[in-house]
C-alpha cells in the first residue's frame, strides 16, 4: 500500500511543523489552515478511516482526545473554545486516508456542519 502523506510526516520524509509527538501520536499544523489554529492529530497506528476502528483502538482514540485537549491548552484556546472534527470517506470530506482529528480554534467557528 502507498504510504500516506501522514506516514511520510511521521517518518520525516516530508517536513511539517510538529507541535506534539510521542510513541503513539503525532500532531502538526495543517498546511492549509481553515482557522487561525488548525492542528492535525494522527495516531501513528495505520487506520485508514473511522470505519476501520475496532474496540482495541478505544484507548488510542481516547488518548488522541487527551492530546487534543493538551494542545488546546498549549495554544491557549481552551477557554475561548475549539472544535475537534474527524472526516470519514468522500462525503465526509476525508482527503488523507490515515485516520486523524482536526483541532480548530482561534476565532468563532461557524455552525455550518453541512
Ligand atoms: P481530511 O480532509 O482528510 O479530513 O484532512 C486532511 C488534512 O490534511 C487537510 O486539512 C489538509 O490541508 C492537510 N494536509 C494535506 N497534506 C498535508 C501536508 O503535506 N502537510 C500538512 N501539514 N497537512 C496536510
């Protein structure tokens, strides 16, 4: 299987502005930010979409949300507020097929989810 862009970032084959990394997760600034703060949070385990998660991934996915919270505090948006989003497949707007969360904040986000 072709390596995803995010695996290339994990393996340092392409550059990214990394804001957090440990053995399970990497987080970096989105290359085309949709808000003043737009961070992509990626579990290093290769899971292509939300459809592929299993109960074995529960801890890892919960951990990703803790990382999102940690970054929200680091970026000082925890009180003003922020949004955490995951897109699944074509209609959901997924473009990179390696499961990830978006952390968005830094201004008032609109409520147009559709
Ligand atoms: P998706 O559309 O799959 O939910 O989100 C993928 C996100 O990854 C998009 O917001 C896109 O801007 C971002 N992205 C795509 N390629 C790169 C890249 O090479 N570097 C970084 N930092 N972000 C990327």
